[in-house]
């Protein structure tokens, strides 16, 4: 009896593996770029959540509300995305819907399957999907971008190109790693405004950041009306100056030159060369040459007189 069961199990596994192989070959033959199947129903027990999921915080009220909707409808409105991992599946996008489905007690959930994606590809698709939905917190964005850059060896510019997110957004998000851990935690749970957090990151000492956050939280509590983020930043700047807190020095890149400057550059170079030649001709030192850049009327007359005298001397030399 046990042998028969094993044979049945073996034959079922073979059929499944053969079917998966044929489907993969079919998708490759028709040139499917993303290699995903039409929507299929998969047991919720066969789906593993992604340990590198960019979104770390899930609102329980939203999950409960979604669970009620799924329980009434019998399935999710929009399929979740998974990738194959042997005989199981790894979640790419839709953890909130998966949690809600499990809470609702349904056995199977609608899925789109992407075959054999690497961990890097899973992370990339997950970030893009999360950005298309409810925005992640600033700290979630930062960890997502850093993981993607480290796993692929990408620069900020390459990460922006691959994810479709602006380089400014990526650069801004990565500033949170200069923050005190307590402020990072508050960012995760949306208990501090991102604009306030980014400005606090500009202070060199993390203890100073924490001190200023405590002061600003007290200021918010004492305010009768809601204070806009930009006013809070101005208040933090004022407090930081009063305490004499040191700001972090930012690395400045090479200043971009305008099109007008590039067109005028040859003229500037010509004038500079003429200035040097004139200095050599008049036998002027660098200090004397620098004074000629902003000459007074008397300076101009003096120079002209020197030029004329030099020209007369040269003419006399040529005649003689």
C-alpha cells in the first residue's frame, strides 16, 4: 500500500515537473520577456514571504479590512506576484493581500508566476511594484535602494535607470543612514515627518539629532494648530544654531558649466593668454598683473605710458 502511494506521488511529481518544463519552453519560444503565466490559483501554504521585502510595516487595520473583502469575494481583486522556488513559491508583490487571505481563511489565492527569477530580480520587481502602490516610508525606500545597489554593484544613477525612480529620490532616501537609530524607527512607523528627518540627518552628531527631535516634538505638542513641515525645519535650524550644533559637511561635485560659459570659454582663454603676454612684455610681477584686472583711470594711464615707452625703446633698437 505504501509503495503504491509512493508511486502515485512520484508520478504526480514527474507530471508536475514535466508540465513546468514544457511551460517554460513554450514561454521562451514565444519570446515572453518577463516569463509569467496567466493567473493561476495557488495554495497559500506553498507561498513564502520574501525576507528582503522592501516594505517592513503593514497596517493591521488595512489588513483586517482587506480580509473582510476577500472573505466576501472568495479571492483577492488583484493577483499577487510570485516566483518559483523548487516546489514552492517566493512572494514578489502582495504581502498585505497574502496576509489578509490567510486571515480570511481561504485556501488558494490568485497568482501570477514568474519563473526562476534571481534574488536581485525579485528585489527589483518588488521595489518597482511598491512604488506604484502606496508609497513606502523613507526608511523602507532607503533599505530597498541600498540592498539593490549592494547586490548588483550599481551606482545611484544605474539604480535610478533600472527602477524608474529619480536619482534625487534615491540620494535623498539614502541620507537616512546618517540618522540616529531611534529616529529611523520613528520613520518606519511614520511618527516623524520625512522632511524633518532629512534635515536632522544634516547634523553630524546623532545625539544632537535626538536632542533636536525631542525639542521639536515638544514644540508640536504645545502648538494649538498643525505646524507645516517646512516651518518645523526652520525651527530646528534655529534651535541648532542656538545650541551651536555642527552640521555635516556635504561633498560638493564639480559645478556644471552653462552653455553660455562653454561658448565664451575660448574668448576667456584668449584674454588670459593676452594678459600673460602683456605681463611678460612689460616685465610685470604676478601681483602687479593682478592689479591690472580692476584698474583705476590712473593705472590705465600708467600702463599705456609704459607700453609707449617700451615701443619707443623697441623702435630705437630696430633702427640702431
